C-alpha cells in the first residue's frame, strides 16, 4: 500500500483509499466534541465529502460523532458495531450496516472484516445504565492486494496475533494516546502500542488518537496541568516510534500530523529512524 493512500485527519479519523473506495475511520470533523475542543484546524471538506464507506469502531462520542456524520454524503455507507444500527438510523443516518466480530461485508472490490477490540462499547461509558451498548470493534480492510488493520480504541489483546497470522499487514493504524491528561482502561500508551506492533508486524504503522482534542482551555492553561497537556498533544507518537525502533518488528513508523498524508510525513522526515521535521 502506498503512503499516499493514507491521510491522518486527526484523532482517530483517517482517510484511506483502497480498492476504488474512499474509507473514513471514526470521523470527527468539527471544531468541538461536547466538552472537547479541537487544537488543530478541522479537516478540509475535500478530504471527507466524497467518502464511500465510514467505519465506526465504537459508540463513544469522540468516535461515533453524529454532527460529523451529517457532513458526509447521505448515501455514504456507515458501518457500526452490531446492535447499534437502529439507534444510529433513528438519528438520521440513512445507510447503516452492522458487523459483529468475524463478520464481513463487501463494497465493490473492498472487503471489510470486523475484529475484536479491548475497549468499552457503551455509548456513555461502562458505568452508565443509559444508551446503547454494542461491542467495540477493529476492522481489517482488504483489496487490490493490500491488507490494512484499523484497531479503533483498544488495549492489547491476544487476538492481535490471530490478525497477523491471517495474512501480512501492509499497514496498521494504532492509537497512542487520547484527549486528556491520563488514559482510562481500554487504551494503548505509546509503549503498549509498540508491543502491539511487535504482535502485528505491519509493514508500516501510522499512530493515531493524538494531537487533536483537549478539554476546553486545558491546552492553554498555565502551570503544570497546561504544560502536561501540551506535552501530551505532541510527544506520544515520538515515544511510540522510539519504542518500536527498540524492538524487532521491522515496521516503519510514519508520524503524520493531523491533516497530513503519510507521504507528506515521509518527505518531512517523520519516519522511523529519522529525525522529526517540520510539516510538509
């Protein structure tokens, strides 16, 4: 798979061009998500308006973001975890498909298979008794001889080895942080994401779920809290790349900044073993 086919739009949103289809992952396209604010510019409409397929990994509001879905074509195919379809349809999304772990669907020459994720699937969090609850998923995309793993939010799980055993991965999108000063359960730190790379051994990996959202005002706050948040908006992908380099996976890490293609990140020198440079 060519790096030009991957563009990181921020948080967990990636534009993937594969098998004649444009796929968006967990689209968050606006300047705000509830109490969170975007600290980088929102994506350009030309980066998402023509999406054919939209993958929703789980129901949390920074992944299943209804205002962002309404910015897409009304005929875009939105793929949600099994059990969430009716709830999404009632909120105005016209074309919804459901997948459970092990199930697959095809869109033209593109094949999408749902795989496990170690993360809460409840809309309002694991302690809530309200709202839908459908298992969180990852996805494997296949087409044109390429295979791409989109993990969604997850912690390490044993089935990662099974994903690798099913066929060589040309690319993987792995989260390396989040939007706050700490991580709850069901997330990967930079170091644990590097362990995931060792299990998956993709040819290239793009770190996601970083550098995009923060609690309103926190990134500009004075003192230790603001300084820590500013650091966490920039350093996790570099820590991840260093941890991968210390391992033996042989995977290339490409640190694309929000809004940037993997190809542009390579030109800027932000690839495993290189010195981070300025955005192209």
